[in-house]
């Protein structure tokens, strides 16, 4: 049965950009997050079920969290309550990977919600890691929901992988990679059957580079319907840079629709209002995560940005909010 770590690694890779051929898949090297989470004492407040429509806000002002498990995997670090004059309340979570970080989410700096959610709204206000001094670094800033228990619940022959991603590559801090996943399986024969719809946007110009349905990482772009491809473009946010300032990134997930949006300098931008067929939208409860990790095999088109960090990289999160559907 595929593990969460290996699935997550590959699940986060293929959002319409090129993969380096022949990249090896690293074996998971750490304990499963569910085991790690179980080992922690769960505060009573976290055990209370959130009621529908109630926002659970984590401002990352304290050194621990009742809402999230803080997971500094292999060599990474994660520290909440750090002083940050750019944060709304002066405090932020710092997710840091070291120089020469391992090239896998197994070594991610990460937080994961203690509860799971079937539909809802998920947002974080953050500044992505700064690679400007090492522009060919491969690193992924991820804001995402995730559900994968290794079973094929929908019976299509591929392990279910419910995942909604906003991913920003360090080398292109103005470009957002959005994905809606329902299935993904990493097989021993080297194939990775999957079902996902992905959109890539340059937020500086508002240009939608692509919106495609994929069944493999190296497969062709399958055209999507008009309902799956709205809006056709996004208002330009000249000079947009996810590193330079805090911005809000949001995923609104319902049974028949997934809306990705961002708030840039106070202006809300709908990036993708996905209204695809039900079979292309996940329908199982998922956790909510924010992470930073080094990738050696996902590079933006036309770049060779897969190098290991030569200095520590830090993703800063001011707040994270979940509203249960
Ligand atoms: Ca399936
Ligand atoms: Ca804060």
C-alpha cells in the first residue's frame, strides 16, 4: 500500500509543469504523521467538534497550537510565535528547511490540522520562501487539503487521493499552481495513474497559462469543459510577488465546486471557479496543511530550478483559518 509520504511527494509535483525524466522516488523515511499526531497530547479544545460555519482561526501567536500538529520533518524546523513586524499581530509561524534539505516532503517543514473536514473553506495569510539569492533552487510552498488512506473508495481502479492544492514554486513567486485531485497511485511498475485538473496562473498579468485534465505526470493536456475553465483570465496584479508581502490564499470546497482565490493588497481575486463533474471533485474528509519542501524534480517550464537550497529557506504564516461546511 502506498504511503502518505510518497503519495504526497508525487501528488504535489505535477501541476502542469515539467518533471525531470528519470527522477527517483525516495522511500519514506519517517514515521507516518498519524502516528506522530497520536503521540502528542491532544488538548480538550481540539477534541471538540467545530460546528458548521464556525471559523477556527490560528494566529500562530503562541509556541504551540491546539488546532494544528506542527511537523518539522527530517532536518526541517517549524516555530510558531516568532516576532514578525509584517504579520497582522506581530507574530508568525516560521516553516524552515535547511541548506541541502532532503528532496522530498519527508523533509518538509509542515503544519497539519488535527481535525478533518468534508468540504469547507481553508485559507492562510503568508509570505513564501525567498529564493532570490539562489534562483535555481527547487522548493515548493504548499497550501492544501489532503485525504489518502490507500484505498480505492470510488472503485475506478486507482487509489483515491483527495487533494486541493495551491502551490508556489520558489523560483517563480508570481505564479500559482492550482490542482483538484481525486485519484493517484504510485505503482511498482513505475507508472503513476492519476486523475487531476490543474490550472497555472501568472498573477502579475492575470494570464492563465493552462487549465488541463491529466491522467499522468507526463501525459498530454486534456481539454476541459467551459464550466471547468472559469474565469478565463484574472485581473492583473502588476508586480505581484508572493515573497515580498503577506497575501491571503484561499480554497472554498463544496460538493459541486472548488473556488481558489487570493487577496492581493486588499483586492480579492478569484483564480479559478472550478465547476467540473462530481467525479472530478474529492468527496472524502481531508486535513488542511501548509508546508515548505525541497524538490529536485519539479521545475518551472524553461528553467532549471531544482538545486538544493544553499542557505535555509523560510515560509512565514501569519494566520490559518478553516470554516467547516
Ligand atoms: Ca479511486
Ligand atoms: Ca499571526
